């Protein structure tokens, strides 16, 4: 299974169930994605927990009057069909109200940062 899709589905399902905290297996890519979600205020907090061989990400979800901060999550680039975009062709998500997370040669960043630095990459997911 796709580990990034697994992370996104865990977040989406936990929020739909009204849970405050969800966990996912640790990887540096997942941590980078979760930190972007934290910076953009889609989640409250992300922490790395556990011993070396049993590391997990603990993600505290964010709610506003009982409604989740994340309206939707979509995995764009999949293992069977990768999606790449040069900087001028990076699409706006929900007319700029959402964001794309892009894996570039300079690291994982939002679509706004990639446009600003004029670099393209693999479009991992969209969040609104």
C-alpha cells in the first residue's frame, strides 16, 4: 500500500470520527507532510513518539466548533501514476483556499513556496 495515502486516510477518517488524536507509522516524508499541515494550521500538533524500531507519528487534529479544519484531502501522485508539474503549471487548489504539497529537489513544500522559488516537482496531495 501507498504509505502517504495511508497517512492521509488515517487523518481523514479520524477527523470524520471526531477523534482528537491519530497515529501513523513514522517516516521522514510523512513527518514533513504533517509539519506542513501543522504550519498551515490544518492540524494542531505533530510529534514523533516511540523507540527507534517502533517510531510513530502522533497527530493532534484541529476542530472549529466541532467541524474539522480539513475539508478534504486528495492524493494526486500515486505509485502507479506519478504526477509532476513544472512551477508555471502548478495548479491552485480551490482557487487558492487550499494547498498542494509538492516534493521538489529542495525538499517537500507547499505549492506557494514552490511557485515563489520557481521550482516544480511531484505533486503529492491536495488539501482544502
